[in-house]
């Protein structure tokens, strides 16, 4: 009795959604948080969909789980190589030397403290876009992350800062 393997076929992007809940749970366990897990799944899907993949029927999840793990390992290695930043509140006098009004200085300190308190992945994106003035594409290239991750981390980072200091719009 011969056991023939099913022929490999192109990975159908519409089949990815059926694996999403399981991949998300795995990503959350790997990364330690829901937000980072969602980013990890997004980055994995971007990698997988960038170039055609040929898999046998039933091999989608094991392949995607390996890709998810490899993406996570790459992110961890990249984070280890990134430059550590200093506390932003220490640099406030250099940023606002000519401001005499104490209320502006106080608000600036509060905002910079809130940015400083962000998780490193959010803080780096907020600083790159909102402080350094990089475009989303430039920030993605400099931080070595996908542009979609820049947008989601920037949204979450800004929201955390607003929640910390209150919406004064």
C-alpha cells in the first residue's frame, strides 16, 4: 500500500483567517501581551503573504506557527540590538529653554513623563514620529518594523499618553 503525499498548492490567503484565533493565542503567549501578540500575528502574515508559499493540504497551521515563532525570534534579536534611550524628562530643559511660563513647562514635563513611561516599543515609535518628525515609512525603516506596526503602535502610544495626562484638546 503506497502512501502518496498530497501535492503542494499555493497558500490561499483566505485560509489564513481560519488559523487566526489559534495563532493569536500562541502569539500572546510568546510576546506576553495582547497588543504585542496582535502585532506579531500581523507581521507574520505580512511576511508569509509577501511571497507565494506552496504547502500541502493540512500543513498550513504548522507552517504558520513556525513562521510566527521565527518572526518573534527576529523581533527579540532586533530589540536586543536597538540603542537604549535616556529619560525624556532629563532633556526637557534642552527642548524648552526659552519657555518662561511655568504652566507650559509643567504640561510639557507631564507629557514627556507619560511618553517616557510607555513600553519601549510604543515609546520608540512615538518619539520617531511625533518628536523626531519621521514619516511612518521612515520610522518603519529606522525601527525595522512594518509600517502597519508603526501605525498601530503610534495609535496605542498616543492613546496611552492622552489617557495619562488627560485630553486637553
